[in-house]
C-alpha cells in the first residue's frame, strides 16, 4: 500500500513537470507567433524617438499593450508623467521586469546602412524601443504562464523613462516602488548575446550655469563680464584636474549655451558635466572638486554661478546566483540567424565600421559566461540593484561590432535585425521569470547573496539628493 502511494505521488510529480514544461513551450511558441505584433510596437516607438521625460506616446503605447493583456496600470508614478507600473497576479514572489523607451538627442538616422538623417530631433541609438517592447512581451508571456498553470505570484512591469542621463529609475527606487520586489530582471540591446556578470560606473551629472554682464564686445568690453569666460575657465581647470583623479574615472562635458553673437558679451552660458567611476564614493569626491572649480571660475571671471543636479546613479551590484540562471536560459534560446537581405545590410554596416564583413557568428552564438566584467557606461539600473536582487543580459540587436550611441545602432534597430534580437531577449526574460516562480529556494539564495554583497550597514542615499525629477533636462 505504501509503495503504491509513493508511486502515485511520483507519477503526479512527473506528470505535473511534463505539463508545466509543455505550457512553457506553448508560451515561447506564442511569443514567436506575436513577433510581428511586437515588432510593430517597437517600430512605432523607433519612429517616435522621444527623449527622456518626453516619451508620452511611447509610454502610452506600452501601457495600452499591457492593459489590454490584463495588467493593472499605475501611471505617473514617482512624480514622473511617463513612468508607470503594470501588475498581474497576487502574492509572492514578486518578479519585476524593467523596460526603457527614451531616445538620444541629435542621432536621427534612417534604417539604411549609410549615414542618412531621418529628419528628427533624436534617434534610438541605444535601442530602448526594443528594450521596452521586449520587456513588455516577456511580462505578458509570464502572465499567460501564471494563468495557464494557476501559479501564485505577481509579475510587475516597470516603465522606466529617461535612462539616458535623467536617472528615471532612481526616483522610482527613492519612492520605494521596488520595496516589495523579490527579483528584478532587465536586458539591453547590444552587438552580441551575453549574460555574464555586468558592471556599470556610478555617475553624477549637473548643468553649471554662469551669469555675467552683457556689453558691446568692441565698443565697451570693459563694461562686460563674460559668462562664457566662466564656462571656459571651469573647463580648463577640470581638464587639468584629469591628471589628479583615479585612473578609471571619466569626466565628460558639452557646452549647451555659449552666447548668441561674437560681438555681444554673453550674460548667460551653461556647461553640462558628467563624472563617473566604478565607486560612487569616488564620484562624489570628483564632483565636489568640479563644483569648486566652477566656483573658482566664477570668482576669476567676475561672474556668478549656480548648478542644477540632473542625474546620479549607483554602480551595478552583481548577483551571480541570478546571472548563471539567465545565462543558461539565453543559451537555451540561442542567438539569431541573418537572412540574405540582413547579411547584405550587415556587410555595409560593417564596412562603415572599418570591417571587411559582418561577424555573423557573434550574432548567432552566446558569449562564454564570466563572473566579472569591466565597467564602461552607466545605468540607473545600478540603483535598482542596490534595492533588490537584479540580473540583466544583452542580445545582438545591432550588427556585431557596432558601438552604442552611433548612427549604425539606430539604423539596425529600425530593421528586422533589431527585432530578431529583441525576441531573443523576450524569450530569455520569460524563461528566467518562470524559473524564479517555480524555485523559491533559488530566490532565497539570490536574496542571501544580495544581502552579503550589499553589506549589513548599507543605507541607500541617492546621488541626486532630494531633488524632484528633472523633467525638462532635454528641453
């Protein structure tokens, strides 16, 4: 009798496992069937190319898509009109999937393999149209799986605007929107398929504004005080400072306003600065020195100065427990195959990058798993990673070898190449979320690693302080 009962239980477990696997397979097949639908959504956002905190139509489109799929929407969260959450299910675990949708200024580009402006103010040179759409597709697919399997738990999509310098996620973390999340998932477009441990630089950015006195530059120059002199004096001092900062530090700036006419001493000038390093403490120190340089520049040029914090992000906190899971799932899904038209497009892009031919093997293969990474750029995902165990990946949405923030990235992102890579991401996110819903021990282990890496004395202090969202930073 006892043996019969054990056999029956074993049979039930095996049957449930087979049925669960079949439902997962069905969910992935359903994603394949919706490729054109999601491709059209991504293309729409690519065409809109809305910059940070201006993504009204892009955000509305994703909200509509999720609402029609049965999600409950909360719009305008964290004091940001284009930020939102979309939720389905109840109880734990709470699995978050993040999606971005902001474009970059000055990178208008048609979906052709030569440099050609599309006549817009901005372009999706970081592929966020694909990012937001793939994450939306994954959230809906996970919702379908939860419903089909009658699994308890909550899938929550986070619509996160203004990643490009606006630090949208930081305000969402600051407002506690991730406090009940167990694990957060994200991805990013790229030129290869990889799910190794990630890294990102902490970042502080600000606009320094100098105020002078206008005068005729030839007739009465002695009566003027040039705000542009203040900007240039600051730039000179910060550039000299580069010799005396840690080797891995990065400092960038652009003069966003320098006057209107050479024969008018400008009474207003502005320079926009970034300071970066893989430690937020070093970034804070460098930024404070930049402020001192600005104060000295104003004193020396007889101008006045103030500055506005625009963004500030933490470095990225890795979680290897989650990272290996995502790598394994990306390996199951695999990379993408180019058709003949895509190969011809890719070869032309490759030539513009100084290559003989496109490296199609990189688009097809998955990069070897690594537990460490070197940080290059910054992302506001960093703040999320200090609030909740977080894991990410990238897929080959661009022709291999393409740098981010380039016209080549915009071009490929508007073609079927970008959409194929997007669907690889959607499927990988879906599998990873499903695994987390099924394996509470894995979630517990990820949380334990998170607490250990973050440290027992960690206290979250946003690098941008208590300022309200910089909704006009792109205007």
